[in-house]
C-alpha cells in the first residue's frame, strides 16, 4: 500500500527528536557512525565530499519533506560524506533502532521507505550518468528547466548563489558563469542576478 510523505511522517513523528539547526552547522562528518537519519521539516541540508586537493564536491541537497541518510542508518555503516545545513532548518532526528522497529512492523511505512530509497538510487544513477556523458551546458539548461517546472513559471528566482549552483553541478563558479553567458548569448536564457527566464524549450535547445 502506497502512502504519501506526510502520512509516513505521521506514523513516525512520535519517535523524532526536534532539531533547530543554524545555517553552516555540520550534522555529520565522513567516518562517523550513522546512528539515525533526519527528516527535513523546513530549510535545506546538503551532502558533500572533500577531495584530496581540498575541493568540495556536492552530492545532493535535501529540502522540505525529504529524508537524509536513512539508507546509511539502516545499513549501519559510517557516513561516507559530510552533511551540513545549507539554511536555518527545522529537522526531526530519528534514532536508528526504534525507527527500524516501527518501519519493519508497519507495512505502509516499509513500502514508503522502499519506494523512497529506490527513487534516490534512480536519481543518483541519472546524476552520475549525466555528469559522465552530458556537457555542463546541457546539464545547466536541464537544471534550469527543472527549476522552472517546479516553480510552474518560465521566469523564476534561484534560492542559491552561483557558487552553490556550481557545486551542485560539479563545476567551478568561473566555468558556470561562462556556461550561463553562452546560454544567454544563444537566446535560450535571460538572466538578471538570481532571476532567470527560460526563452527556449527543450526541443528548441536540442534542435
């Protein structure tokens, strides 16, 4: 039986420990034991790795209603990355053992978490495939198109800096700026600071 995010949270909420987290707070560091997972009520949490050269490589962002690190907690393995609050955030922290008991004893929750984790696997595969095959220009256009779709408007404001966007797309701010200028020069995009207007469809872009 499939249930929605809010329904799943209602079945678990009494086990959660409320956390008010300030922007920039580290929730977990690479190598620490994964003793539980977070449910983002509001705000934004990011996961990243730091290369041997000291470069930050962003792996993902989690927003309102999303779950962070559940797979690691259930697998009882150390965190392979750092987890940080990217905004002031309200979270619920769920200790692994009581949450596991509740989930395995509640068929609706078991189904929800299986579907949620499967969806994250698909997203990771798509992201890795995109980074390995598609150019930054294509990835950037598709990312902006997705934001326009989410906000249901071809003109929208990004709630992140160019540096954060560069991290999310696994590039540098300088390279991102060149890709943005290219899209503007080609007539696919209009941009003013953090406000973007998509002026081409996917079909026109790929034509």
